[in-house]
């Protein structure tokens, strides 16, 4: 390794494995080796949460960034494919809508598609808004293809434990050193307060220049040691518990996650190639553990593979994700419930940004400040999008009434008012969710704008009809080219040794 000044950052120690830890180690080694050495410390004694099984399309860009071959990844993690999320009973029991990936309709520079659709609706014609999404129509028919010529936007359902194992194989091949052991103590520099080493239960000492905290909810480095602080969002996101269980597959897989509301929260259903992930998210204030567990078990379609596991959490984020010489990733950095499958994305975007602003020397206060500002904005945007699903409901149970009556964050209240008034939605530079996403959820939850841009009003009926009919015809022409998801997955039926592009 090249010699440099004494305060040069040479060794990064990742505390904890799991999805977050191995994403961090893999990415650091892939892009910063041999400038730095990467060491990952994890203990087989400490289990991981392992239920982050649903993703969003940004994972595909990230995989390209670190050189992962899709076929190898899918085979190694028993992954399936996802075109969006189906929401059931969220506005009222019996209501359904779909948050699809990709674009809905076609926008122009002056006005997004929802303005054209609202004008057509006002005149009494056109299909439902979501029907102008290729992904929604494919999901409705259980069709899928990864052929780039067909242009579907997609993400994955994956086995989180297998994913961490897959990443570990790549990371170790790229020079990451894994140390087995339980962290017993975190040693700090007496003068600066920075972390200097991890002391394991065996007595082994792991020194480092920079540390990445992937110790889960324990937040052993960032909070227990460095006291970075935590912003509690439970007054907006009141669910605090979840049971998770995997079941045998029952029936053909579908290319979407199901999110089904119940009287004190919601439950998920995530089909993989070899099994189904299930969970029951609830507020302990409105439902006790036994009732939640029994309700989940009664709703399962297949035989459970183990006893449901109970998870406890508090919604919120670390006040400083990068504090002193430590960066918190994954659950150590905060938690927003899994409703929109953002947990893995938040790890990936954070480690990508960290590499872009890597502190090669210890003079990094400005870097950390910029990183934390952007990170906080990203987490806040995700928080607001998830709150949206709860706030816009007309259910009559105590939990849901509380959600509908809560005072919204100012940032979300302003977005909603903008859409209600003039159908305006937006996506700023660092935001995850697109205009199409905001429109699908707001209208899916019953918000219909009072006004819209007048550009479409200048189109004669025949022209507006022709434009919408053309979009519909284009989708109809492509749908028969897609196999069913079950047919598509047969290409992965005979496992081959997992490998990744290097």
C-alpha cells in the first residue's frame, strides 16, 4: 500500500455483517482498493434481522456499479422479480391500487402526464390512471421479462441471508478480510474522542482509521459509543412491531409485493423462487403480540417454515449518520418501516456517496457536514412518502383514525396541498420517488386534484383520445411478448455455481 502522511486513512473497519455490512465492504473494496484496506468484523453468534427481502429498481444500477452479474445474483439469492407494490384495503376495506415502477403515460416538458389524464377524465373518457403503466398491466397478468428491448422497470425479491453470503464471496475475493468475533468493547482516543479500535470477546484488538457501524438496532459504535443522537418519528409512523415468517410456496409467484392493511397496521407477502416471505407490521398500542401472531398465521397461504419472529423497532434516523470517524449504515443509521422497500436502497446510496466523498485524510469536517445534509434530506423524503399511505385513509379503526388525524410534517403537508390544488408533483435531485410514484399513491389513496395545467385543455377531444389510445395500444402490443413470471423463472430452475463479474 502506498505510503502517505501520518494522518492518512488507510484501514476501514466494518463492524457487523448482514446485508448492510457486506454491501459496504464489497463496495469499498471494489472501488477504493488498494488505496485502503477493508476489514469486516462479525460474529456467527449474533443473528441478523434478515427480512429485508424487497427492493426498488435502484438496486440494478448499484449492482452495475459494483460489477454484479444479474443471473449469478438471481441464482445465488433465489431472487424473483418485482414490478411494484399492490396496496390492498389502505384507503378503505376492499379498495386496491398499485404503485408501479417505471413511467405512467408520457409527459411533456411543460406538463406531466397526470394533467393530460385529468383533462380526459374531466371530459368523460380514458382508462384508469394506472392503466397507462406498462409495469402495472404486466403485473396484473403475472407477466415478466428482463429483456431490455421490452423496457420493463423492475427490482427484486431476494433472500437477504443468501444475499449477504453472495456479497461476502465477492468482497473476500477482492481482498476484504473477515474477522470472526463478538465486539465486547469500543476503544476511543482519549484526546479526540474518535474510535481507535474494536476489542473482541476473545481479547483480539482490531485497529482502524475509520469505522462503519453495521451493528443493527444496537448501534454499538454510532450511538452507544459516540452518542450521535436519534430523531424519533414514531408520532408519525406509529407501528413499532412486526412478526416475520417464511412459508412454502403456494401457487405461482407474482411479480409484485403485496401490502395488505389490517386494523392495526399491515402485512406483507413477498414471493421468491423457493419460498414466500411474510410479515405482519402492527402498533403494539392497538394490538397485542398474541393477536398479531395468530392473525398472521391465519392469513398464510403456505406452511410456515419456522416459528414467527418478533421484531421491535422505533421509526427515526440518526441525527448524524457520519459522526467523527464513524458512518452508520442500515439499522444502525435509522429505520423507516419496510412499506416501500427502501432499506437496502438507503444503504446503497449512502455507501456510494461515502465513496464519492471518501476522507483520505482526517481533515473531513466539511465532507461529513455535506454528507449528513444530503443523507437527512433523503431519509426525510422517504419518511414523508411512507407517512402519505397512512395519512390518506378513510378506515374506521382507532389506529387508522389516529393516522388520518395526525399533524403532518410541513414538508409533506406542502406537497399534498400542491397536488390537491393543481395536480403538481415533483422529484428533486436526490429524491428516490418519482412524480409517477407520488401521483399513484395520492390518487390511489383518494386524493383527486381540484385543478390542473391548462395545456391539455387546448387539445380537441379527438387528439386527446388519440394520444391516450396510442399509449394503451402500445402497452397492449407489448404484453403478449412477455412470458408469465413462472415461465420466465424456469431459466433459473437448474442452479449453477454462483459467480460475479470482476
